[in-house]
C-alpha cells in the first residue's frame, strides 16, 4: 500500500501512526502541541522514535468534546501539515470527518484522511479523498452502543463505510479499516473489539488499531491517561499478533520496541 511517497508492506509488518494533536482539549495531551514550534518539535521526536506516519488532528474527539467550526479546525491543522511536509519526509494524515477540513488538509499536502465516522458524516470527504488520490482510514462509530450482534454488526457497519468510499471513487488499495475502540461501544465491547480485531480481515483491507491511552485501558488498570503506556503496549502486541498493519499511538518508542520484539518472535 502506498501512502504519500512511501510503500507499506501491510501484509507482513505493523507500522506506527504517531498522534499529533494540535488542540487545547484532547483527552491526554491537550494544549501540549497547539503551537507550531511545539508541534514540529514533537513530530521530529516521534519520527526519531520510529513513527511511520504523523496523524494531525485539530479537534478533540474525546467524549464530551467541544465541536469547533470548520475554519477554526483548518486554521489549526493547515500550518502544521505544511510545516511537517516541508521539513520531514514522512506521510501525513489528517484526523477529521469534515469535508471542508479534508479539502484544506489535502491541498496543504496531507496524504491520508483519517475519518472517525468512516465517511458517514460527510460524504464530501470521500469524494475529496478520491479526487486527490489520497489514502483513507475508515473508523467504525455509532452514536449509541446498541447492537443486535456486536461483532457481526461492526463488520456490517464497516462494509457500509467501504461502500461509500468505493462509490465516491476511492480505490480499494487506498483503504484502511479501524474498528473504533472507544467509539460507540461499552467497556466490554471495547475489550471484545481488541480481542477480535482480526474479524475485519474478512473484508480484505489493512487494519489500524487505535487504543492509545483510551478509557478501556484506564478502566481496566484504574489509571489516569498519562499512566497508560504499558496498557497501550499490551494492546499493540495483540494487534501485531492479530495481523494489524498499523497502530495509532502517542508513545512511539515503547510501542515501536514492542512491535519489533513481537515481530521477531513471530518470525516477521
């Protein structure tokens, strides 16, 4: 799979998407990197530690987050995308579900659209992804954690996301699927999602697992967001063993080492 100017061996390797939140209110790092110099310093730090993609987000999506205007989100992310692309040779992802933000980010040089609503919120995002021949990560989400058969419904929902992408003209080799840990699911469902993440393999697309510092880890270990590194690493190891092509994390170095060790044991 090609993202930006880089080829990813999504069948045999697990890569790291590093999280760069340029927001004042993200759940674990809000306000740390919402100035350009701090954002660039952190991007450089993540690349040094082994990040393969930098995922830039301008609006917090934590539970109870404040929705901001498209223009506010654009003003946060575009300067950072442009600066990262000009300084570093790395694929950049835009974490948004809004068409207007998607367009501004792709114009600024973003290579991948990471949509927490899997193109269901704003189908213009799918059309723009196709227009710019960008890659996309389609995440599973629901407004309420109500299901008839959880895993079966999750797969069906993901099929709908893929259908929207295809109808907009997005090629199959540009699609990644994310089961959406922490979104539209109960605590027990989140654990089940991680344990059975490989159920998405039946759809034939690379899988991204995003669990970093999330509430499912905090509830399991009874720890605040800044003390969930080990819990995140445990989920990353499971992701590698289940064949996930990507993990989206805050703590690059620790997760990179865990991936390398797990891949060595598995003979990859």
